[in-house]
């Protein structure tokens, strides 16, 4: 799921012509807050669902099957971060770079077609 949201965000970045995600976040102090909000908007639900599912799994294992002695809530947060947010952060820039040439070609072809239709 995180990869799907990453690809959507990278395509949105490529269409807008913005610099790659991690580069923008690291070097643009003015936009950091808005970039973080955008990230949370894209993958926040996945992070929360992943955390809840891991907590439910741990509770089933602890109280249902009794194979584990303790409950580790921080582990749930770390796992959800690793599976939801980390791939988004790592892959959004490279996907943007891969998609950008195709987006530009498509936009040029559409503008040429629009000009031909006017004539």
C-alpha cells in the first residue's frame, strides 16, 4: 500500500515539476512543515492501520496462544514505520526521477495535439 501512495505522490511531483522529495525535505527549511504534512496525509492511515494490526496480533499471541510473555507497543510503532513510512521516504524521489521523462513527453504530445486541433 505504501508503494502505491509513493507512486501516486511521485507522479504528482513530476507533473508539478518539483524537486525530488528527500532533497526538498533536507534542504528547504521553509517547506519542511508542509512536506511533513503531505507525507502524513499520504501514508498516515497506513501507519495507523499497521500499528493497530500489529498490536492486535501481539495481543492474540500473548493472551490467546500464550507463546509470548510480554507486550511490546514500541515494536508495533517501529514495524509500522518500517513498512509504511520508510519505503515512502526512500522511494518517492527515485520514482519521481523515473516518471519525469514520461510525464514531459506526454505533456508535449498533448500540447502538440491541441495545437493541431486548433488549426
